[in-house]
C-alpha cells in the first residue's frame, strides 16, 4: 500500500499549530472579557434605574402622607433638632402626629407616629432637615420665608405656620453607593393653624 504524498513531501493530514491555538485562545479571552464587562455595566445600570424608581416612589408616598397630616394640623407642638430629630403636631380631632428621623450605623429612616401607631415612611434616609417658618415671605427672594422665631431669636412653635423640609435618601448597587440619591423638598402650610403674630 502506498501513501499518497502531496507536492512538497507532506502527507494529507493537517492540524493547528501551537501558535494558532494560542491566538484563538487570546481572541476568545478578549471576547469573553468584553461580554462580561458589558453585562456587568448593563446590570449596574438596570439596578440603578430600579433604585431611582424605588426612591422616587417612597419619597412621593412620604410626601403625600406628611402633606395630608400637616395640612390638617392645628399647631406645631414641639421641635427636636438633635438626634433623633422630630416634629410634633396636634390636630383639632384630638390626636398628635410625630415625624422623627433616626440615623445611626445600622438604621437611618423617617417614621411617623400617629395615635401610637408607628409607620416607616423612608428607609436609607441619610439626611432630614426642616425649618419652622411663618407664612410671610422674605422680600426679593424666591420661596424663602421668615423663620418662626420670637423676639429673642429662639424658635417658637406657636408662631409656625409652614414647615420647609428637605431630605436625602440613597441605596447601594452591588454593595457600593453609586449616585442613587434622591433629594426631595416640600413646603407644607398648616391650614387649620390660627395665625398669631
């Protein structure tokens, strides 16, 4: 039996060389790395959009709840500016509503206490600031109102007609905080408050 020999003296068998195999493995590794990077970026973007929607929904629900109760309040009873911060309102219907913000290493959130029932309004709430204001606007400003202070300059809850609030919430993406913050503001006027200047 004779084995056919091709011109050049080689047999009819061919294979890949080590160099060809290394080039193919390198190209495959580059393609896989780019696919992994793209999928990681896509998943982060998807989670970020979900976080924004979640933050916005919870902030809107919190604003709706606070607006409903504060507008019906007849008086601001007390203010706490240290940790925890709080606002206590009384209502003509005979109950009080407290909004309190707690922040420590394990929990940060805004809660509502109404008739002894505690409702968590916001989680991941890193900051909650408020100002007790009179309803009189400061001339030549936009949305700035005189603070509810007495003649000695101390905050007087009895002079408060409006609450100006700001809060900031955030979430994490894959264990890191990456611009998923939601900064909200609200100016709420107590409609049932009798103005005493």
